[in-house]
C-alpha cells in the first residue's frame, strides 16, 4: 500500500479530475484510473457527499451557502469565554 500522504495527494488529484467529468460518466472514468481500491473508494465517498457547488479545484466556494452562517448581531460576545472554555 502507498504511504498515507501519497494516498491523500492521489485522492485530492482524482477528486478534482472526477469533478470535471459529467456526473453520469464519473464511475466509468474512475474505473479507468490506476489507483488502489482504497483510494478510489475514498474518491467515491467524497463525490457522494459533495453538495452541488462544493469545493473543487476550479475555485468554486466550499459550502454555498455556508452550513452555519456566522451572525454576530450585537458584537458583545466577541472574545468572551463560553463556560469553562
């Protein structure tokens, strides 16, 4: 098996390339790639969980819209401690 850092680099590269394929052609494209089954499974998992408009290597924003928007309406809590933290 390849080293973890090499595997993640390969996952990142394949994921970016797969996102450029038409959705209906991705599986065929993935099967044609020279990668370990573990790497391909990870790419498939990322593709399955990627919402439309999510991050890819083309510069699309990561989460559009954000999963939890930041709203500091009064500004009074900035820098304050929350409980024991």
